[in-house]
């Protein structure tokens, strides 16, 4: 798949053993599962990958084994966010050198109060793109605490042209996508939604050309994108209505633990452990999630059996 990237580019979870150590084989199996799910690309080391719970050495290990295992079957997008421009640029170069086709980045921030101003963000992303030479998808999400206006994002795309994809997951995503597409024109190559596709239909109607979900049910979400792109909105809406209960359950109840729980049940991985201070799923939540999953029979629930 070459640019422009579109379709479904899900976030891969990082797999651990029950004791919290990296499960190398489990992470390789997740890559193979996601390719079999028919994804259009795989994003690694994102927030839904528990990237904030990995050491630098572990990040590098996961990046290299993921790109190696995918072996060019689909593009791999590596998340390289960091408040430090120097570190972000070094991560970006390492990812590009390893074979990443695109980066995902949040604006520079640290905690609740340390943020760059708009000029600082322009300089940050310019330094990163100078270091790596590959496209960036900018993640606009509440976690950073950074408000990026549509005029700023258009300015960024025009001043730093490799920042040409945008993952929008804020309140009112559809309205922001529509405004960004209108104002940015050709500078906005790939408008994406995220947040587990909780607002997917509205975002597709607004002009989104793809989505970045979890790895829970991308095989069931991709047909929604295909139907909508083909002009069959009624079919897209019907398919979306079928999967919306589990998307809602993931988004509102389980978060990043959902994909791992279903993958463990489906024999893809041995453990659905998350690292402390994250807490494991409550048994009742797991039961509710798997009940919804069995109704849909996604590939993750049967791939390893």
C-alpha cells in the first residue's frame, strides 16, 4: 500500500506475560493476526499500546520485531511522540531507518502544564521530519491537553508538508474534520478518526478517509469503510449498527484492555496482562465483552484456535 494511506490502520497492543515481561512471540502473533484481519496498516507504540509503560529499550525491541514480523505485508506506522524535540527526532530517524512508512505523533507536552506554543510546535515537527523524511499523522486527542485549532493544523501542514495526515479524536470530531478538510485542501492528504470508531459514521460523512481503531474488530469495521466509500451509506450504517455495542463497550468500559481480552480468549496470546498501575479487567466486564464478541465472531476470537 502506497500513499495516500487510507482505510483502517489499527493500533497494535503490546503483549506481556503474566509477570509483566514482554512476550516476544505473543507480539509477533499479534502482527500476523492483524495482517489476517485485512488491515490497511498497523500502528505500533501508541497510547493504546501502553507505550507510556515501556522502557526505551523495550520500545526499540517492539518496534524492530513488529516491522520484521510484518515484513512489508502492510505499512507499519510507529508512534514517536516525546516532549523533547531531540528525542522525538531520534525516535523518528530510528523508525524510518527500521522500515516504518509513517509516524504518528502527538504535539509536544509533558504532564498537564508543559506545552509548546504554536511556533514551538512548528519547529518541533520540522526537526522531526528533517530527521526522518517520512509522513506524519498528527494525533489530536484530549490526552495531550494541547488545543490545536483548525487554522493552526492547516498552517502546520503547509509549513511542514510531511505532516499531512490527521487523526482527530476530540469532542465534535466530525465538525473539526469537515472544517479541516475544507480549510486545508490538498495539504490534508489523510483525515482520519480514532477513539475506537465511536463516532465513525458521522466522521465518514464529514470526509474522513480512514480510521485508527484498536485491533479488536478491524475485520468487521473495514466493510463499513468500503460500503461508505462505494456510496452505499445505508449498508454502511447497517454494518455499523451491528458492531456499535461492542465499540461502545470497549470505548466506555474496557479501553485498551478489550483487544487483549478477546485475543486471549481466541488463542492469539497467552496473557492479557496490562502493566501496573493499570488494573486488569474486572471479571464481569470481561464476561460482558466476550458476550458481545461471541455474537459477532471476529477473527481475533478464533484465530488461535
